[in-house]
C-alpha cells in the first residue's frame, strides 16, 4: 500500500508525462511534506532542505517519463529526494562532529550536565551519521541501499549506524554504568 | 561474560541470516542487561520514527514551476531549431533532385530560384542540453517533386528564420543572466512564472501547428506564434533585468 497515496495517481502521472502543469503541481502537493521532512532531517539547515525539495521536484518533473507505472510513486520520489539530500551533504562544507577528538567530545557532552532531547541529539550527529540513522531507522532503507546511494560499502553503513546509536545513547543519558 | 555490542544488537534486526547471530540470540535470551539494551535501542528507533513531521516555511512550488518551464522552454528551442534545420535540409534535397544540369558555358545566374532559397549556412540549433523527447521526426524525405517555393512562402520562411534567431538570442541572454540562481522577491517570481506559463502555452500551440503541416511548409500561423513567443521572452528579460536594476544588482 502506498504510504502517501495520490488520488488518481495513474491519471496524474499520464498527464504529467504529457506536460500538464496542473499534474506537475498535483505531484508536488502530494509529496511536498514527506520530501521536505526527509531532506530537513538529513540536511543541517532549512535552506538546504528547501533546495533539496526544489531539486527533487525539478528532477521528478524532468524524469516523469522514466517512472515505471507498476512501481510505488512515493518510493520513486523518495529515492530521488534521498539522493539529492545525500548529494547536498557531500557538497556541504560543515565540519563533521565525528571528527572532533574524543576528549573534546566528552568535554562537550558534560558541559551542560543535562540530557538532550532526541531532536537535539539527532541534530548534533554529523550529517553522514544522521543520514544513515534516518534512512535506515525511519525511512526503512537497507544497508545495501544506503551504501549504494552513498557510494560506500555496506560495512560503512552498518558501522555509521552503530556509532550513531552509541552517541545518541550517551547524549540521551541512556548509557548504563 | 561479554555483553553484546550495538553492532551485534543492530545486526539481530537485519533481514537474512547474519554470521554469529545464533550465538548472539542465545546470549540475549540469557542476559537481562543485553535484553534491556536491545529494548532501549528499539525504543530509541521508535521515538525517531515518531518525531514530528517538519514542513517547509514557504511554498516552493512557484520556484519549481519556473525551473520546469525554463527547462521545457530550452528543450523546445532545441527541438524547433532541429526542425528548422531538417526543413532546410529537405529544401536543399528537393533542389538537388529538381535542378537542371547547367550546360558548359551557361550563365550560372540562371540557377533556379529554389537554389537561392537554400540558406547559405545551417540554422544554428543552440546548445543541446538534454535529449528532447518531443523532437519531431526529421523530414528526411524530399517534398513532392516539383515543389518550388512561391514568393509568399519564401517570405514567411525568411521571417521565421529571423524570428527564431531572435528567440534563441533572448534564450541565451536569459541563460547568461541565470535568473533561477538569483534571489527573487515573490512578486517577480509570480510575474516570471506567469510569463513562463504563457511561453509554454505558445510552445504547445507551435507543436500542434507543426503536426498539422505535413509538408513542413512555413506557416503564417507558426510565424504569428513565434512572434508572440519573442514578445513574451522580451517581457521576461525585462522583468528580470528591471528587478535587478531596481535592487541595485
């Protein structure tokens, strides 16, 4: 079952393939929120997420002829969005907090003396780690799919996920002594 | 007793058989600490899935629509440019088929008028940015034998070439200005989007006209539509340049 069903999807896709502007807009309206949500959870800023949203639907409109009608429309749109978001974080110049020395990380963790909430902890992860966590735990991609999208190995995806959960566990105060 | 690592706990939820998972499951069944750790991991994952859905602060559709329309316009220019080149090629082929051999010593000025109608240079088709799925089939076959352009058709053809060149020049100017890459205010986006939509509408009418003219003779209706297209492109350039001047860019 489609996670984000679009009424009369076949008709909308057929009209979009014929260049119908209203059909393009219908596609956008149907998937604007889940695409932005995925992009915003992976990217560091709202501006980046908006760019990913635009780039995703520009690609959807250009490539609608390549969509295979028997597949999931949302699945196809989401794969484009995930790819665009990953391309964006690759282009970003933000420092990965993963790369800070461990002693600095520990010091930062203890600074406030407070447990973070999950939103804050997720934001604190590096873009790469956050992308793997979101794509695997929330969007349901397999490590093989994530590795293919990132141009990395399955082992890389698995280790990123484990390290990310180790950090989340610590920042959320869930570590057992 | 070694407790399970996060890697091992995560691997237990992966599809398929993971090496060592049998031993890990045996340990999990016997170790309350690892079972609690697994429960916390699964709870954390469930809380991630339950995070609130984030929504964009602004409607991005106008910007997307403008980019799509601009892209279709660019692809349209390549398609029409290709059709014009095909038309010129078919005219040249028809002339070659019909041309009378020139006797030795004969006046070359006696060359049939149709030869003069062949452009001395191919019509530029502009940069090909991507495949154009709407590309009209190339008219490789020659028009009917004996097809000599009358004066009216020749005049329309020449005007078409000139107006299409003007259209390509305006497209190139817009591309060089790169309006999509610049910050725009809402009013400019709305006006530009409206112009892009009207250009796209003219393009659809041009496609319909081309389909109705099987012999690909230059059509006064096509000329009218191309003039309308150039008018709209002129207005689009004005919108972007005027806005840029106003804000000091």
